[in-house]
């Protein structure tokens, strides 16, 4: 009986460490600006049918954004950080509006609002969860 309990405890501990390790490996903080920009620009290219020229411009915008955000996260000025990050996000939105066509911009805004609607107070919205199950 003690042997079975010992095995169960070992398995539970191994499972806990595996879950923690997996959760940490998928964090956004570990991505370099290049990885972040490539991922975002590629996703936009697929979803919005960007041209090669648009892709390059979008990549440059996201690379500059992620580099700036990384600097802001590492800054010691906590008071100005939040406002600077908000201004940086607005700048990215304005720059993308200059690169995308009106239909692409409309589709991008729709994608953002759908993503935003999935989560409410950090938790998945039950309404969207039910849609996925159907």
C-alpha cells in the first residue's frame, strides 16, 4: 500500500513540474523583437492578404514597436511607462492605418474586436465558448 502511494506521489510531482515548465516556455516575455514581429506580420499577411511590400512595412512597424515596448518594460520610471506604452500602441495603430487598404483595415479592426470580445475580465466569455462548442 505504501508503495502505491509513493508511486502516485512521484507521478503527481512529475506532472506538476511538467505543467509549470510548459506554461513558462510559452511566455511572451521570452520572444525577441524579431520573433514577435515575424509572427504578427505573418499572421496579418495570411489573414489580410498583404502584398510583399505591405508585409515588409508591417514587419518594420511591429519590430520597432516590440523593441520600444521592451525598452519601456525594462525602464525604472513606472509612472510614465503606462502612458508611454499607450502612446506607442496608438502610434502603431496609426502607422498600420497608413499601410493597409481600407478593406484590410476594416478586416483588421474586426479581427481585433473579435479577439477582444473573447475575453472578459481575463476569463473567456461564456457566450463565445458556447459558439465554439457548436
